[in-house]
């Protein structure tokens, strides 16, 4: 809601006669002719609201006058979510707004709402559950129409970082000194864990490895990326076994040996 009194500046706001303190959750500015108040403030001021009601905002002005505005407040249900486990520090989004575990969101009765769950680093959001431990949604999104004040559980599991390579062993055979360019072979790296991985560009001494495109380096669980590898041309006699590192995060798996 945006309200613009004329003339004097706003010095205070009363909600049904109770003074609101200045703060970001109230979105109104002392010393400014423009007042912003979020709908959450109205709902909180009217809680619990079982029927549609009204809230009267009274704006106190610097010239000692007042301006009043009646706001219609819909009947709502309160949705609360908690993190399981607590150390996962799960939270959720509704549209573009973020809420921490323990915060609440008001839903107009009869309206549908979509919650998107998020977990902190080291955890993956697993499912939405009710307080009895029953799964309501096996994805990070849960859409429902509340029929009462509702507490949900954001169930998270520890991140598992795993990679596989296919093939996981490449033998370019034996070549005679003075050999020509050896045909490259393709390696497919797959994220077999449950969390996103960020791949580094593979490197190996004495081998030529193709570049992985920047946009292909981020692998969601189940995704794959490919690169090609071949020996450098003109290597002297010798044995050229090597290990290729395919990830740059220290929490990720050990390098994959090829």
C-alpha cells in the first residue's frame, strides 16, 4: 500500500490506535511525505483473523493534523515451516520473498500457495513433510491450499559428492617414436551424487584435453559433461600414465584416474 499525504510530513503511524515502530518490516519512512506499509503488517496486526476485517491506519503529521485510512484485511491462515535437521538451516521462498525456518507466511483463505524449499551449503532439500513425518512433496516445490494454520517440515539430507567417468580407463597402446597424431577419445563425466558440482577444466601433463564450455561445468545431480583426450604428438620413449583432476572444490571427490 502506498499513501501520500498532502502538505505536512508524516511523523508517526497508528494501527487501530497502536503506534507502529519504524522498521523495514513496516516500510514507512519518518520525515517523508510517502508511506509504505507491507500487507504482512496488516495481517500481523489483525492476527488471528478468522473473518475479513478492517484496520485503520492513522497518519500523524508534522502540523499536528492526522490522516486516516481504512484497510480491508482478508481472512488468512498462517503457514510456518521448520528445518529438519536444524543445522541444515532450510528456508523457503514464496514468489520472490525469502523466509527462514520458523518464519511464517499468511495465505488468504481459499488461495493456493507455492513454497520452494532451500537448504544451506552441505545439505540438499529432500522433501516437504507434515509434522507426522509424512511426505507431502518429494521435490523442493509444494503447492497447496491451506485449510487451517499449518506447520510444515523442510526435510534435508547431507550433500553427497560423487563423480563417475566413462570410460574410467583409457589405453592408447604402444607407439613408435615419431608417431603421428593419435586419435582423441571421449570421456563422459557424470554427477552421481545428490548435489551440484562445479567442474574444473581437466589438465594432464603430456596430454591434450579439450575445453569444457563454461555453461557445461555446472552439473546438477544426474547431469553429465564430456571432454576429449589424446597424447601429445612427438613424445619421447617412455610410459605416460596420468591422473586427471575433474573438480575444483575441496569438498568434492578424489581425482578420477584415467
